[in-house]
C-alpha cells in the first residue's frame, strides 16, 4: 500500500482530535517529507508550552482521528 500523500494541508491550519470532546486545538507549524517519502505535519497545541506532535498527513486528513477547525 502506498502511503505517500499529496495533501491540501497548509502551515497555519488548525485541527482537533476527534477522541477529545473538548480537546486542544492543534496548529500545523511545519510540513516535511520524511525519508520514507511520507508527508508529515508538525503540530503545536494552542496554549501549551510543551504540546507538540508530528503526525503523518494521511492520518491528519482521516476524519476518524482529526477534524479541521476554523479559528478566527
């Protein structure tokens, strides 16, 4: 199965984990392609000093796990 992804995710996009009813809002701060050619997004949690994660883009766009959030 080919896990490489072309994605519409951009730096500055916001997401929330589906499993957290009132969860943190995560902001995409960097996009990079790993050595295995899979696109990853580095996320930073809003309001958290140490809240960061790196997620494969194909997981971030899977609505079973993450949902986009409009932040104004």
